[in-house]
């Protein structure tokens, strides 16, 4: 191989190495950009935050075992004296001789309760304002709607309070707060509507 051929081969290898370095540099830049993203500067959820970016806790170890401590008052659920729904599970057949027991009176009842959300979580309240014609003067009189019922369809105070709570107390972004309202309660809520609710609440609490 002549010197010219060796030089040309070295040039080709050098060019290939440069291209490889450029590709690797670009890939490193992309990976660094992805690593720098978290729930604070992108649409990523908090659960995707990298452990290396988590702030270290300033709390010191207490030396106690995790969980409830001895002597700490518990919060055991108690049976409600006024359940909203009662489902009776009858004994219809004797478990031993298979005799029909549907007409036999029950000796006692064991109670167990389940705390859950109802399937329909939104209550639709319709207001109907009457119009009547006076037989004496033949004029039409209109009933007045409540002061807080201003639109043909609107959100009630309770749903509005939930939206404001999610944004102001739980510090959720407006978009995610609207998703929670729709997913858990049912009706869709826009970001603009939620912003208006927050502003209205702020005006009402301005004096406080």
C-alpha cells in the first residue's frame, strides 16, 4: 500500500469517527434534556420524577418503628346507626338437612357495613320558575329564581368548592384538577370555568 493510499484510508477513518462522535454528542444532548424534565417543568406526572432530583428530607430519624406507635389512639371504623342502604341476606335452606327455612323467623342478625361512593355522584337539581296570568288585571307575574341560579345550566356550590380545593389546597395544575372533577364526579369542567371559580372565591374571601 502506497503512502497516498494509507493517507486516504486515514482520512476516511477520521471522517467516520467524526460522524460517530457527532451522533453520540446529539444522543447525549437528548438524554440530558430528558433527564432534566420533571413534573415542575413539563407535563410529566410527579411519579415520573427521577430519584436523583428529589429533595432530601430535613427530618431527622426518630428511632421509632414505622406504623402506629404504642398508646396511640386508633381510628377504627364504627357501625353507623343510620345506614343509607340495607341489604338483607336471608337463610333460605338449612345447611344440614336442606329444609326450607324461608318462613322461619330469624334468631339474630350479624351486621357489616361498607363505606363506598354511590354510582351516581352528581345530583341534578332543576329549578322551574312559574308564570301566571292574573284573572283580575290579566298581567303576567313571574316567579324569581334563587339568587345563585343565574344560568340555564351551571355548576353548584359543592362542585365549585371541590375544584377550588384541588387547585388551592392540593396545588394541582388547572388541567389536572379539571380531569379529577370529570373522572370522579362526572361533569366536564374547563380551565376557564375553574379559573373563574377561583377568582370568585378570592373576591368573597378578600375581606377575610
